[in-house]
């Protein structure tokens, strides 16, 4: 037998093959990601001679939060992957729920970022009053000594898709460090534990398109999502195992609201709209 093959994120085996590796492979914990707020374990995974790297976040290592029921973050991460796949945009790395050395948890393919690192070229703080061509304004930020700067993100179609996904999944924590550009040009979003709350909690950096009409592509995707989330459809059935009935109803409501307005949402005003620190 030849040596285990190292597979790229979107390798020859395709996302389905990777899902099998993630779901069935044998997991070896190699280290702990230190800057994480929950237990995030960097692991090797191997199945049928195919090996990959992944993160394993055991439910037992989830830090309790006041506004999300205990022990549900791993499931929300899988639910975010399900919705990302349903959009066809592939914005969330393959993610499964499975048992591991510290009990049930989520397992997600590890994405090697481009050498420039997370959010490279996607976010910036600038001195100007207006964003330059190719950039969108997020907010003014205090940068010390009474000076303010303008926080901007790139006017990038991949980010725009992610902004739509975040509105759909009600992402309460889209920071710069959760944007992973892969060397092949694909952009991935990670860390979807605080999503799908029944209350509006959208907190993100990607406000650059707030109030602007959705792209034709997004409108199409939302129509498809609405159909696939109808009661009894396979996606709805899978989602019902991951989030509560009330949260699934709220998800349908957000898709319907986006289709009705046809616009990117604007901050609601009763929840801090921007994660702090932003990276
Ligand atoms: N799928 C992944 N691919 C690459 N790096 C990851 C992945 N998931 C997590 N990481 C790294 O681990 C860090 C902590 O993970 P994160 O999901 O943000 O955990 P937490 O819920 O504790 O904030 C991330 O900031 C990132 O650097
Ligand atoms: Mg994080």
C-alpha cells in the first residue's frame, strides 16, 4: 500500500469523500489552538489510506454563553455547513458531528491559509473619510490619541456571498480572523458556534453592502433555500436535528424577509452590530 495521500481542501476526492473521512476517520489529537475561547483541538484524521487535518471541538469543551443553550455550539457549526452547502457557495469547510476522544463534537476540515494569513487584503483601517475604489465602509473606529480611522472591507464577491450566508444563519460573530483565504482562491468562513439564534443577533464586519439590493445570484440562491427548507424536505429534516423548531422557523423567516426586501440587511440597532475586537 502506498503512503497516505495528503489531500487539499477541495481535493480529488471531492467534498463527499472528505465528509466520509471526517465522519469515519480515526482522529488523533495533535495540539490545542491556544487563542480559542472554546476547546479547539487540531487533529489528524485518517480513513482508508486518506489523511487530512481537522479541528475537533468537543461539546464538553464549550464555554457556556448566556444567550445560547449549553452544549449546542457544535451542532450549530454543522448546521452552518449544511446551509452553506445548500447555497452552493461552499463557504464553510466540510463539517460533521461525531464522537471523538473527548466525546461528541464537531469535526471540520483544517484550511491552510494563504501565506499572508487570515483576512489578508480583505480588511483595512484607513485615514480617509471615504472608502477607496474597491473597498466598502464598515465603521469609524477609535485608534487612540483622539484619532479615528475608517474600518473598511474589500468589495469582494466572495465576501458578499458570505454576508448573505451570515444574514441567513444569523451569525453573531463574523470577525476578520474567521475569514480564511485558501491558496487556491477559495474563501472560507469558520467559527459558526453562535448562529441560528431565534432572535436577531447579526454581528459582523461585513456591513459594506447594508441596504443595497441583493445580487441576482443571491436572489436565486435564497429562492432555492426557501424551497429546500420547506417542512419535509431533506434539508429541513437534517436541520431539525441540529437546531430547535423555533430556530428553524426563525431561519425560514430570515430567508423570507431577505427575499421580500431584496436587500442586504442593515444593523437592527438593539445589538452591537460589529464584533470587538474586529479581528
Ligand atoms: N477549519 C479551520 N481551518 C483552519 N484554522 C481553523 C479552523 N477552525 C479553527 N481554526 C483556527 O483556530 C482558531 C480558533 O477556532 P475558532 O473556531 O475561532 O474557535 P472559538 O470558537 O474558540 O473562537 C481560529 O481562529 C483559527 O485560527
Ligand atoms: Mg473564534
